[in-house]
């Protein structure tokens, strides 16, 4: 009986489970190496063992209400910048992609703006928006909005003529066509833009955070760095990384849920089916 | 503005249509149709038969109102088409499947019925009836890319049927199907025609299909497309497979073949001879 119970547990792993276990093992190995390096090799003003960083995370970062508030502001800025980027990115994208004329006029300009390295404008941005959240939101926005616009435009552009013709021949209104043909077609491309936009948005906000070091997360990183205090410094940076990962995951989950034809199956209602 | 031919028996009337593609005067300019005129009566089943590239799809597109011809007019049920579709009159079955890949089969039917302004309560009944007619009812919840090419085409055709317009334009709807399924669906179509008095314009490359289904076969020339000959098939609908065994059937089939062979030879020869303008 106990033998049967044992064999029932020894099931071969699925491919996904094996991948997951190897991934965990790899991460554990990296953490272990960093830990050992911290104990035996590293300059204690530059790196400390992972266990000490975790301790600082609890002791210096999460228990300091000012730092937690600063991280909270950071989350707020990322959110606001992202929401603004989506609204403006999609609207500008729709406007720029709606006709051939608009696209040919606007698209090159947008592409050029996109490739300009924006870091050089950061001091200027701080000058005009001040040291508060506005500058950070603006910097996140100016990074995120372009990939969203570009992907919306290219998504609209690749709609198949055949589908548009079919919809037209069925008597679809302009609104119907947008709702059922153009928008669903755009969704994968839109999410490409949203994912890229989130990455760049995080970059923009956090860059501005670190640059403006008179308050907020940037102030604390500077404080810890100047004290040669790597424990809390890395704990703080780790917290930022964690925030970034959570935001990226949110976009990924939204993509999975909202891409049409991936999850929903609707019931069919016919009169025959209702009468058994 | 009154139509040039207000005859009530005429469902579709095409007058002197010429269609050019590409920029005028450029080497890419293609003369697809050259002064084509035809009349299709109400309740008639007409096949367009002709070599590939002769402009069959173009005729359907113009009649369906997808674009305006370079010259000439098309009239559907007494109304000029002028590049605007008449969804209340015409259902279009395109050569390629136009099912939207992000909707399931049933959802594709629903939006087709919605676009045409059908009552929502009827959507699923109509859809399932049309799917049953082509033997695809059990795939209603599948996505188009989960179906084989032939299954997709059956669904695509059923979607054209479910809206029950008086006129059906069908561009090679059976092209990806096996011979047997073609036959069965062809018989169904013939039955439908007898029962519902639909006007059908049908493009095919299959001679047997053309003879089996048509009241009249419009044989076209190679590009630039013109109507070369009209062949009458005097046989009432619904037609049974026995019709194919009659000597008359093979005579008509051979007649079509003889007409087409010259045209196809001409197209192939034109392609083989290198054009001096190219280099
Ligand atoms: N949108 C377009 N732009 C440019 N040329 C076109 C266009 N549509 C069709 N043509 C040209 O017009 C001619 C006729 O095309 P059409 O699609 O009507 O042929 P078809 O008879 O349906 O051929 P097939 O049997 O292969 O489907 C072809 O030579 C094609 O190159
Ligand atoms: Mg064609």
C-alpha cells in the first residue's frame, strides 16, 4: 500500500516543470556565488553578501517610512507616466495611421524623435519641470510614448485589404470596421508597443529619480553610495528592480488576457439547442 | 438617375466595362477588362470561365461595388453600383477565405449578420443552419486557423449563404476542396437555387462544375478579358448527378474546353515570349 502511494507520487516532470526547476537552480547558483563572493572576495565598501543585503532591505529600507514613501512616489510616477503614454500614444498613433497622407507626413518625424537619445535633455527637463514628480513623469512619458505610437501605426498599416473589402461588402459601418477588423488586428502590435513602452518608461522614470538627488529614491541612493554602504544601497536598487519586474509582468498578463482569440469561448444560442 | 436597363427580370447588368490597373501610360499598366457587357437574369446561375488572370475576379469586384471601373457601369437590381456595395442585395464569397482570425467561426457569422443589420436573436440560428448545410456545425467554436484550408472555405461559403441576399457572387468557392465535396456542395447549391430563386455568379476553373451548375456559361478570352462566347445549358434546377452521365453533358464540357484551350495557349505563349521592353 505504501509502495503504491510512493509510485503515485513519482510522476515524470512535464517540460514546463523541468524548465522551471532548472531556472530556479540557476538563480540559486548565482545567488550562492554572489553570497560567497561577498564573504570571501569582495571589497566590503563595494559589495556585501546577499544575506546582508536582505537584512538591510528589512532593517534600513522597508522599516524606514521615508524610503517606503519615496518608493511609493516612484510607483505613482511610473503609473501616471505610463497611463499618459498609453492615452497619447494610442491617440496620436491612430491619427497618424488613419490615412496614408497622415502617415507619410508624421511617421518620419516620430521615428526621428524616437531615436534621439533623450538623456541629454534630462537637465533641461528638470529645469522646466522642477525637482518634483512632474519631471520624472515627463521623462518616463517622453520615453514610452514613441514606441507605442510607432507600433499603433504599423499595426494599422498591416490590416489586410481583403478583410477590409469583406467587411465593406457586408455593409460594415466605419465604426464596425474599426471595432471588429482594425482594432483586433492591431492588438498584438499594440502590445509590442506597450511592452517596449513599459521598459522605456521604467528607464525614464528611474533615470530621472536617480538624477534628481535632492529628494526621493535618488536622494537615498546617493546617501548610501556616499556612505560606502552597499547593503542598503543594493537593497534599495533591488526594490526598484522588483517594482520594474512587477510592472512588466502586469503588462504581460494584460497582453495574455486581452489579445482576442486567446481565451474566450462564447456560448452558442439557437432555438433548437434550447429545446431538448 | 435611372438605370440604363430598368428591366425587372435583370438582376445584374454590366455595360461596357473597361478596367485598367496601374498608372496610365506606365509599363506596369494592365488592361484587365476590355469593354465587357453582360446581363444576368433574376434566378439565373451564371459561371464565369476563363484563363487565370483574365479578369473574372475583377468583374465580381466591380459588380460587388468594391471599386469603380475605369469606364462603364454596373447595375444591380436596377440600381447603379458606382463603387459602393449593396449588402442588402449581394453577398460576396471571396476567392480567399475572409474569416477574421481573431474570431471563432460562430463569431465570424455573428459579425457578418450584425454588419448587415440582422436581428440579434436570429444570428445563431441562421449561422448554425448555414454551417449544418456545409457539414461544419461541430466546428462553430473553432478558430479559423484551427481548420483545414478546405474546411475554412466551406465555412467561408456558408457565411455568404447565411445572410440570404437575392444575389450571390462566388469567386472560386470550391477551389480548395476535393472533387467529391465539390460535387456534393454543388448539388446543394443547385437545390438552393431551385428553392430560393437566388441569382448566382460563380467563378470556377472546373469545366464539369461550370456545366453542372450553370444556366449559362460566360467563356472569357485571355487578358484583356472579354466575353468570348455564351453557352446555354438547358437543364432545370435542382440538378441530379445523373445529368453528368448524359452525352449532352460531355458535349458541353468539350465545347467549353475547346474554347478555353485556344485562350490558354495564347496566355502561355505570351508568357514564354520575352518582352523586348523588359531590358
Ligand atoms: N488591384 C490590382 N492592381 C493591379 N492589377 C490588378 C489588380 N487586381 C487585378 N489586377 C490585374 O488584373 C488582371 C485580372 O485579375 P483578376 O484577379 O480579375 O483575374 P482572375 O480572372 O480572377 O484570375 P484567377 O482565375 O487567377 O483568379 C490580372 O492580370 C491582374 O494582374
Ligand atoms: Mg480570381
